[in-house]
C-alpha cells in the first residue's frame, strides 16, 4: 500500500470480526473517516471558517453500533442493488431469479446480508485516497454471477468523491449506492427541518406504503416533490399529500435531468451558511428524510426521525423488474461505473 495512513481500531463485531477506520485529509482541513465495514462513511468533518470543523454526517460510535443498527445503513455502500426489488424476484434473460427477502416479501438494499454488513478489503490507503474491494460470490443473496465491486474514496480541498466500479463473470443486475445521511447543522444537532433542498428533477416516482413504484413517473409540479427551487425540508415532509402520508415523509426516487456527471441536488443550512452540492452520473436520486431513524449516534445522542437526510444517487427502485425506468443489467466484459461528488461550501 502506497503512503498508507495508519488504520484505527473501531471495535469488534459480535462474530469476532475487527473493524478498522481510515481517515483521509484534504489540504483545506476537510477530513473523511471510512470504515472497512460496508465501505462506510462514519464521519465527515468540514471546516467552519474559524479554524474548527463540524461533522456533517450521521454515524454510529463503534462497531457494536453498526451491528445493532445495521438496517439504518448509516453511511454505507449498499448493494448489489440499492432500493427495493418487488417480491424479492425478477427475470433475467427469461429465467426467474429468486432473492433473499428482508423487508416484508421484498428485497431492500441487497438483502438481509447486503454489502453494508461485509468487511471490504483495503487495496490501497493514502493520506487523501482509499481503495476498497468486495467480492460477492455467485448466488450471494440470490443474485447470479460473481461480482467484484471496487470503491474509491478521495478528498481534495472541499470535495469528497466516491467512484464505484463493478465487473461480473455472468449476467446479473447491479446498482450499488452510497447511503450517507447529511445534517449540515452538525451530527447530533437535531432535525434537518430547517435545511433547504433543491433537486434537479422535473419528475418523481410515486410509491405505495411499501416503497415500491405504483406505476410510471409523475410530474413534480404542484406537489411537495417540486424541489426545483430551494424548499424547506420540514414543510415538504409534513405537507398534506397522499405520497408523503404513504411513507411518513419523503422516500422517493427523482428522475434527474440530463446525463453524465452533473449537479443532482443542493442542500443548504441557512443558520450556519453551510451548503453542499451533490453531483452524480446516475439517472436517479433517492431522497430519504430519515422517516424511521432510531439509532445510536456517534456523538452519543440518539438519532430520531428526521435527524438526517439521505441523498442516494442510484437507479430507480425495482429496476430489475422495471428496465424501462433504468436498466441495471451487467454482463461479462462490461463494467459498471458510477461517480458521486459532495462539493462543500463553508
């Protein structure tokens, strides 16, 4: 490993696996702590302009916290396929594929033993870059094909980036995503109600109470999901609308404008003046307002509903059954790639 920064002991899981943390630092003072468990962002400190810094992501305090609250997915890379797959099944090249279910009869974020629960191998670690890899065998959680997924985190000045790259030896479906929760007021400071959110999308995907698509994409105009201009999150979460009532807030996929690496969202905290732009090359952005949060926080405060917002670049939910929304199929010889950037401002 070139220029490796010393990993820190982060505790032990109930099955005896040790968890280590790696801290990346940018010249401007930004620092990122990533765990080998789940390729998880555990902390992200951004400079506050007065010589200090503030942690703006939610995380657990130790390995035991991640084991006890694994299904909060705090900061993890989830997969093989992020989001929900209806009935824990789909057809691939005409053949039925049965998956492991973990949310009712559906598969969420890769199944009961998804990538967020795995220990990833550290391939390279330096002061400002970390490379992790996970090998998912054929039949893992029911998914066909041996998949090799690599995650590369990097920091530079006021930008954090995550590159994901996957290859397979047999046809399969792939759609991992970062599940970082943000709170620009600071981790443990309460709800994100007063944050303002902009999403670069004119359409969103209505869902049922199970979070699965009801049909096709719908216009955001005239709904609480019109985030084309900055909107206070608390106002939109509590809006009287069948879709916010169905899931207790916002837990919806937005169909992003354009293609390639472009701005997907902007989150602002007016009181502190902090903001972050999320850039991605993915077709959709899942916005989740922490409607069911209830977990131990890294600062000792317990997270409750609405204490963070997850902005998850990915394919649309149930894509293996809805390829017209976004096609998740990866074949041998092909490479899945995605890039996410968090661009911070003081």
